[in-house]
């Protein structure tokens, strides 16, 4: 049985697309069961529908507060038997309601080499800081913003003429590689959270 994935995406959905493409390969150990967006017109929802995957818009205006919204998120994901949630450009802060329900079973991608540059505009921060190496991180989700245990990272060079956009594009190409890689590691049972670290077992479960 392939691991059922839920994907939370607010926008463009290029990481969602990389995940959908990976799931289309016969040997990939996971399949997307549901894509949820907080924005009605998110291109991510169109990408899901085009791949024949259920796409759900959950409108924040229909809920009294963050906890009520996240409660609905959790119910929808659990109703589809989701075993791993992937936040892929999810622009809402997630409350403890969600974190508690999916602790150790929710992951996020962030466009920096964490713990450098958490939060918004990571690529801009990298350019402004003059770092020579940037990159992307897939990590487990915890209560903080981009603070959870790190699963996979990939580095890219920062070129002297880089703008925020050129650097973002370079980082994005490695995001699309490492997100499916992290999902595979999880699905194969090769990740163990030990304190704030993730131990990666090089051997699959068999
Ligand atoms: C990516 O850069 C991701 O790292 C960040 O938000 C962006 C989402 O892009 N969390 P996309 O919607 O997957 O194209």
C-alpha cells in the first residue's frame, strides 16, 4: 500500500507538481490523496485537478478562528487516511491543533539552508546578507516557524549578479528534487526523530 499524502498549498504549486510527478512513477512509495488550499484561485488546486487528485478549497472566512480552521484541516486529512502531510507553500501559521494531530507526520519545505533565514523572503534575506551559498531544506513541522528537525538539505551557489528572483529560481530547482526525496525516505520508514535531529537510516525497511 502506498503512503497517502495530503498537500497544503496556498499558491503556485510547483512543489506540489514535483510531488505529483514523483507519485506518477510506478516505484514511488506514496500517492497524493488530497490537496487543500486556503485560496480559491490557487494554481495548486488546478494542478491537483489536472492530475486527477481531489482538490479542496477551505475558506478561512468560513471559520471563526485559527483553531476552528485547523480543526477542519485535520478532519479532512484524517478522513482520507493521510499518513503524511506536506506543506508546500502554505502561507498560514498552523496552530497546535494541527501540530498535535500530525506531529512527526507533517513536513515543510523552506527556501534556505535552515537555521539561516527562517520566515518570509528567505531568498531576499540571503541576497541582502551576501551569503555565498544558499539552498533549501525539508524539515518536520513543529510549533515554531521553520524550526523543526531537518530531513534533507541541498545547497546552490549564490552568484555575484544574483537578484532575489534569479536566486529563487535556482533554489526552486533543488526544492523540486529534495521534496520527493524526503517523502520517499519517510514512506520507506527510514526517518527517526531523535531530539531536534533526524536520523536517516541508509537501509530501507525492506
Ligand atoms: C517555495 O519556495 C517553498 O520553499 C516556500 O514557498 C514556495 C512555494 O512555491 N515554502 P510553490 O507554490 O511550490 O511553487
